C-alpha cells in the first residue's frame, strides 16, 4: 500500500472525546489471508489469556495488582506485525498483551502472575514487572509515565550504537499528562532519537475520563511544541494500526526522529481488578464491544471473504485455549520461589 508521508503534525477528524465510532478514515493496511489469520490468533491469545488471568485472580491465585488489556488487543498486535527483530518495547502496568505480542511465553507470564519460580521474574515481580531481554521487552512499569523516559533512553542507546532499531514506548492517556513525558519529547526531538511514542487512549485514567482531565484531548498533537509529528489511529482496527506502524517505523529508521501515534482504543474491563466502574455506563461498554471489537472485526472479514470457515476459526480458538489452559495449569503447579530468592536479582 502507498504510505502517506508525515512531515508535519497531522490529525484526523475524529475526536478522542466522542463516544461514537473510532474509525477515522486513516490508511488501512491491505492484509492478505495469512496476515488476517495471524492477527486473529494473536489478538485472541491475548484476550483468552487475560480472561484466564481474571479468573485466577478471582480464585485467589494471583495477588497484588493486575490490569487487564481486554479490548485493546489490536494496538500491540498491529504494531508487532510491523516491527522487526531488535525493536524494543516498553510499557506501563497493563502489560500482559505487550508481552505475549513480543513472543514471550504464556507459561512464563502466567507463572509470574501467580508468583511462581518459573515466572519471568522468578515470581518476584508480578503482573507489573516482567522483562525479556531476548524478546526486547523492557517492562512492565508501575510508575505512571516512567517508561516514557526509559524508552527514550533505549532510543538514545540505539542512536549511540548506530544500529537501526526503534524503541516503542507505550503509555496511557492519563500518563500523557505527566511532566517527564515532555522532558523526554524535548530530548528525543533535539537528538532525533528513533522512538515511537504510543498513546493508548482508552478514554480513562483509572476512573477519570479524558474529557475531565485533559485540556488537549487530541494526543497526536502533544508533540507539536517540539516539532514531533503525530497521527491519530483507529486502534480497534488492527489493519489501521499496522499501516500507522509501517509509516512510523519508516519515519524513525530514516533518521527523522520521534513520532507519536495516538491509538484510539477502549478498555472493556475495570482499571484493575477492583473497580466500582461508576464513571461510565454499562451501555457505553456494551456498545463498543458489539460495534467495534477488534477480534470480531477480523472474524467477520475473513468469513465474508471466504478466507476461513467456522471450523478453521474454531481450530484457532482451540489452539489458543490449549495454550492458555496449559499456562494456567503450569502457573498453579510450578513451585513458589525459595525464600533465598529474596536476595537474588537485586542491586546492592
Ligand atoms: C506517578 C504515578 N501517579 C499515580 C499513579 C496511580 N495510577 C496508577 S494507574 C493510573 C492511571 C493511568 O491511566 P492511563 O495512563 O490512562 O493508563 P490506563 O490505565 O488507562 O492504561 C494512576 C493515576 C501511579 N501509579 N504513578
Ligand atoms: Mg487510559
């Protein structure tokens, strides 16, 4: 597909404030059958994994914080489909989807959630603190906005080393109001660092809507004071995410410096596992689920095009369910870390 060049800040007609349709007429990647089915599988894996994590939490197997990514799957999957080996990912605490998208093992992620020995942080980090150098995943951060500065540091390292890797730093609409985000923007623009700043605008920061907390709710414009271009993207359509990702990665790799992608998305579940949900109506959630669900969109498309039958999709569903069930069994049977582990993996 032809890609639109982004020399200046661009924004689309859609406003993050609108409760209506997210689709904003931006470019859409032309997926073939394999890409559609890959996107379907990856998004479904995240969805089913998160549902299982929610269940295990309810049964008392997971303690501490746990923030589910259900509804936002198209964002990480579309990005990952455009990335190449070596590109780094860093995000906040709503991070299980990002981990699975980078190829981290479901077993290791689930076992970390249950605090077990073979979890990615040996059971000592939990939901918000997992890393995989092998998969170029740099966490998992609980301090709102902190990963933006760290991600900028990763981009600085890429520039310093002269490689062509791109750092991809995800953060929320709430985090976008943190001061260190703008200190990072300044340095990234000044040094033309290869970084994509992804604002996952899911309309709420805990219980506060963007309309209540944000003076400029078009987050793609947030870099304009630094000359950083930005694009608003339909974050519920994995093809729109992939198209924007291709454009942003090309921008970074060709030495033009940072770029912002505002992903218009929606979280179906509560902020964390305890959320009275008084800040939005059930109807609002239901409307988004029934009209714009990212997985359902792909399912309908492949069926309509005759690219997959019900049975083909059922086979993918089964494969995904098996992976998730296996990860849950593993996460309940793997032993807890030994007490001596309290003294390992720490800086003294
Ligand atoms: C520095 C800091 N301030 C406040 C908090 C408490 N807190 C945790 S999540 C959150 C909301 C962030 O919302 P957003 O960035 O939109 O991300 P989302 O949860 O929607 O993914 C807040 C205020 C924190 N963890 N760190
Ligand atoms: Mg948010």
